[in-house]
C-alpha cells in the first residue's frame, strides 16, 4: 500500500508509505495535521495537491462513498446513533447494502464477541444504556462490519479515563492480532503510541518530523523535539522495548588466544577496554577481564589461561530477559553473538549509567 | 335532515383542514431538507416562514382573495400559508441540530448524503417534526373556520351565519364540533407521538 500526500493548509508536503498489516501511529500536538492526514486517506478531505494510493489505485478515481464503505473509521466521540439499538448501529451498513436479517444478526454477534461484549446481553440495548468503554467497543465493531482491510482510528481512547484507556488498549492489542488489518491510528499520547504502534510518525506543523519503530525513535531521535517527546534522555522508561543489541558495547578488539600476556594487557589498555573477547579457535570464543589478567599476569603463560567461559546472548533478545538470565546464572558479563561471530558485550554495570 | 345539515359542514371542514395539512407536510419537509444544503434557500424559507407568522391570520385569509379568488382552493392556500411555518421551522431545526459526532461517524462509515438524512438526521428530527405537525394541525383547524369567509364552506359557515343571524344554536353547532376536532387532534397526535417515536434508552424500564 502506498500513499502520498500533497499540501493543504494543515498538512504541508507529506509523503508516507503505509505497509500492509502494520499499525501506524500518527502522533503530534493539536494543529499538527494528524487528523487531517487521516481524513484524507478516506477522502473525508481531499488533498489540494498530491495523491493517495491504496494498493496502487489512486483514491481520487474511487467514489468517496464507496471508498469509505471499505475503510473502517472510528472517532473519539464514537458517534453511535442514539435512536438505534446496538444491533441496528452495527448492522446499518449491511442493511443499506441489502444483507439478509440472518446474515446481519450473525455478523453483529461475531463482532460483539470480538470486542468482548456478550451479544445476547448487548444486541438490543441502546447506546445510552452502555458505558463509555462499551460504547467505544461498539464503535470499533461498527467500523469492522464490512470487513475493511484498512482501519482509521482518530484518538479512539482519548475520552476515556486512564485506567479504562489502558484496559481498552490491552484488549485492542489482542483484537488487532485477531483481525490482522492495516491500521492508521491518531493519538497525542506517546505512551499509547509506544504501546500500540508498529511504527510511529511524529507530526509537527503539518509535516512528518520522523517516522520509525518505537526503538528507532528512542535510540535515534531526529531532533530535540522528537527526543523530548519520546524521552530519549530517559531510556529507562523504555527498557521494556529495548533489545540486547541496543545496549551492548561493540566488540572492538578480538584478541587471539595465543597472544602473550604482556601484549594483551597493552592492547586492552590502549583501547581503554576492561573486557576483551578472546578467540580460542576458529569458532570458539571466551571473555577476558583486564582485572583478572592483571592479577594473574605472573602465574599464566598465555591469555587463554586467564579467560572466563562466556555467557552467550543473541542480538534480538529483549534486554530485560537477557538481564534476568544473567542474574539467574550469576554472571556479570554477556557475550553477544551475531551469526556465529562476537558482535558485542553486555555489561550490566555500564548499562545503568547509559540508561539514566 | 338535521344531522345531514351538520354532517356536511363537518365533512367539509375536515377535508379542508386535512388536505391543507397534508399539503403543508408534503411541501414543508422537503423544503426543510433542501434548506440544509442551500444557504440561500434556507434564508428565503426561514424569512418567508417567519413573515407569514407575523401577519395576522385574518389578513392572510384576506390577501389570498385578490390573488387567487375565493372558494375551496384559495382557502387551502390560506391554510397552507399558516400551517407551513411550524412544519418547516421545526423540521429544519430538528434536522440541523443533530450531534456533529453522529454526522461525522455517519460520513466516515460511508453513508451518502441521502442515507445520512434518512438514517441519522430524520430519526433525530422526528420529535421536533412531530411537534411542528401537531401545532400545524391545530392551526389548520382554526384557520379552516376563518376561511368560510372566502367561500370554503365547512363549520365556519355555520359560525358566521349564526353570528350574523344572532342564532346561538347555529353558531354553537359550528363552534362545538370545531373545538371537538381540535381536542381530538391534540389527543391523537399525542398518542401517535408516544407510539411512533423511537425510544433511545432514556425512557427507562419498558
């Protein structure tokens, strides 16, 4: 799926690719153009310049009504119709499209089950009889009724209290896995963005400042605004989304096992490293602490005798689980391997200073 | 013989009032819908409707004569001029005062303008439309008495003839059925209102 945006007053020269099946967050303050961008996707607003294509088809060539019937749309105010029951609200589009009563009934029941509302309890109630959270679930069910491949959500959880918002986010993560749709999600809440987004596009004054995965944004913020927004200087807040490779120290020098002790000490001091990786044989590695080497410099003849057996970690393991494993094994040093070669070292002591 | 003398004016009165009322509904609701989409039409319709209300009913009835003469149809026109206002105004207010979130979500779902009117705006406007039609029905009923002066026949003829001939019985034979019809209209519209209007869960237990 490919989309390009031209200019409007609110959105100033945006170009954006949305990938099939991803949840893309558009985040920014008010007036950043995020909602305008969203509403251009289903042609509630037409761009003054530029074009939007879905699966290679320019949306300008599709009738707006037909397009919107095939794109789910959920808004913060929900907008359920108060004079219709939940069944009628969800079943409105199928009714217009001429589905049979049984088809509508079973579709509505399936959707209510999906959003965790027992159909027999909720089908025939009116929106006013439901709580805000329940109404928003019905809003989601209604948006999914025609089984659209693309879902647009404009701050759907923005009006809910924090506790309920969190609960609905958790549920939504599960529903998202079930339905496997491409979702564009507007929010101004960075925590929500991190919880839900596969990728996050940060918008400011009608432009996209940066787009990337949560980790991209945290580790490589494009500017001070992004860094401030995502809290790059408070990495510990994001510890749950970091992996071993984000926090390892690259293995700059690999020492050969047969290097004389004195040369090894010189190499390590010169490169200011307290730990080194030692290659014992072709594909066999161990780790060497400078302190150990200095202590035992007189008893050992080769570097090999002063090495410790390595604790192996892989690159893409989450940082937290790696630390737990290391704690369980009582080791203070992890050797990170990538494709059979040492890629770096994970040093919990050094980690703390980098996180805070 | 006596009953025929009374039944014919009652029948004439009802035909007169209801024909005018139905024409007012048939005219008023579409005009109100069109006024949603045209600012110009909205201004024209609202100005005319308000103007019509400012002019005394007797003057409305009188002004019709030099324009289209006397008889049944001029009387219908006079009643419509009176009954149209509450219908148009209430319908327009009902249609345009829908919660913007409902319109936004209806547009987002992919409803066409007409589908939004049919499934969202009209149901929201029903209570207001109903109140307007009820008021228009009662207006039509009273104007239909006055139009006897321009040859519409009906109960008004009995009232005016009774007044002119100081015949109290004749006057009352016109006035009492007219009052009866008005009370019946009010009661039946209230009943229909309760029966037909969609409930929205506020009405509590049911």
